[in-house]
């Protein structure tokens, strides 16, 4: 960008809070927080905090022509682009469909070229713009510096409904296992929706609460057209740094222990659990195949297999797969070549997605899609949209989904319990006073 203002930060965490309160009143805006001050073990990060606001251009909707326009913009303009591909973008790449109910109304594709970009890294803020002068950017910095940090607060309660009954979910797991035993698939990610039809929340405060309860390396907040994504994702889908591509699928979850020894035992149990390892390894093989579509021959490798990492509420099993791509590769082609992520579909991917449409009751939309940015140098970093609340302020519909990988070794009751465990953190943040199936 043409104009840049930079300033060292004495208290970067406090400034980050002030910046959040400044940026999030704009439509559109996006904030991407690595929580690096709380999660020092995060690898491959580029920015501590990244935010953008205002739009010079916008790419919104669905269809192959929009994808082509976006692809050309990325390769020709070399500008910042922030946004997402929803899960149902899959229908543009394969002979698939999404006919289930959708209450949130997010478009399949949304990206915007911002007016102003804020970058925090290494105790320094940079403000970039093509429309504001350096003097104007300095004034914006001073305005932010004078703000008081906002902290999470909520006095509302909310009734949350479950789209599936427990019996429906368990019956579905058993039927999916029948497909596995028949050889149709090896694994499938099976999800269910929790929702409120007359929600009244403060999205920004809700995001602050999500991030305080469970800080994650891919936390994000997106606003456009009165639609909100409040995301506490711990999972990276795909990152490009030069010619290097990094994917870090996450499969295998266990709760944190109530005391140190229990926590350690649960972590070891997760690492050794044959069912959890099988889930992870199957997805690693799928990701290796996905990356090979765009990789230089022989460059795909597994950097780490089944590493166990600790977050506030869970231990997670994460593998890291890497590849190299030709220097002339279009970044969007790399991203879509591996989309949607195997950790949220199953294997083989196409058959798993067909069965997802059959067994799930809700269109996934942005859930299990991917959100992030393309930078001017051709790099990118995109997360997996999980542990997330979707809110449409116009129709007051709020939704979040949870799920797990179903294999031949899955215990149907335990799979349901894992869904409820994953939902519990968001239920607490939303102060839900009831959760029952819509029967």
C-alpha cells in the first residue's frame, strides 16, 4: 500500500484491545488474532494481530465466474484481500449440492479489498492505506491510543435449541458406520447445529468473551452486511509462505483435566488412543493427496504426525503436512485445490461430502469453511471455521455447529458427548439457559 505509519508499542496487548473497539464499528471489518501473547507455542505465525476495515472492492456471491474474477484480482492486483470461502463452495468444484436448511444466509464467497490494514507484530503497529495519507494514519493511531479498552460483558440469557435429538445423532452414527463397513468411506465428519431464532447479542462483546474463555491461534471477527462471524478456531487449514505450503489438520480431542496429574494422563491417553490416531492419520493421508495436486513433485512431506497441543479447554491432536509449489502458482488455485479441508469432510472426500448432505439437517454455510487473507506478496493464511458463532442481525438468527469424525471404532454415545463438550464453551459464553432437541 502507498502510505504506511508505524509506531512501537509499549503495551501491545492493551493497544490490541483498543484497536478492536475502534475497528469493529466499521462494516466491513475483520480482525485476525493469533493470541501469540498467550500461546507462545504457536508455529508458523506471521502476524500477532491483523485487522482491516472499509472496502475499496468487494467480491460476494457464488458461482464459477465470481471465482475467476477473484482469481484474476489476486494474481493481477497484488493487494490485500480478506474474506472466506464457505463450505458449500464445494459445489463449484464437484458435482455436489447443498439443499439443507440455512438460517444464517451467508453467501458462499465473500472477500473485500480494505481501505486500511492494521498489523501488530513484535511490539510494533503498522497502519497501511492507499486512501489515507501518513498524517491521517497518524491521527487514526492517536485516536485509537486515547480509547479505553473494552472488556467482555453480558447480561442476557438465551434459549438454544439443538437441531438434532440425541437419538437421531446416535442412529446417524450407526448408519454412517454401516457405510464404513461396506467400504463406501473410511471416515466422515458428522455435525449438528445449535441455534436461536430470536437472538439478541452484542457480537463484539461475545467475541471478547469467546477469546477470553478459549484464546486460539486463529481467532477472528468478521462483519459485513449485518452478518457476524465470531470465531475461536484453533485450526489452520492452509498457509502459503513463498513457495512453502503448510497444512495442520486437527483430529482428536479430549477435555482438560481438573488437576495436573489428570490433565497429563488425559493428554497421554489422547496421544495413545488408537481410534483418535486412526482419525488423524487418515486425514493426513487425504491432505497429502490434496497438496500433491499443486505441489512440486516429491515435495509433500509430513513434518509432524499426531502431535498433541494444549488449549484452555481441550487437548488437540494436530499433524503438520508441508509441500512446495511452483513460483508461478496462483494462490487461489492452491487454496481451492485442497478445499474443503479433509478434517471437516472425511475420506474419500467426495463420497463423505455426499453422505454429509444426506445425514446432516443443516446447511453448513460458513461453518467448516475457511477464513483468512491474501497478502500483496502472494502469501496467504486461512483457518478452519470451527468453534464459531454465526449471527445474522437482520433476522436475529444465531447458529453454531459441532461435530466429530466417525470411524469404524467410534462409540456413538461418546461421539454425541464430544459434540456436547465442544458446544459447552459457546453455550457458556452465550449464557444459554436451555438446550433441547427440536423433535
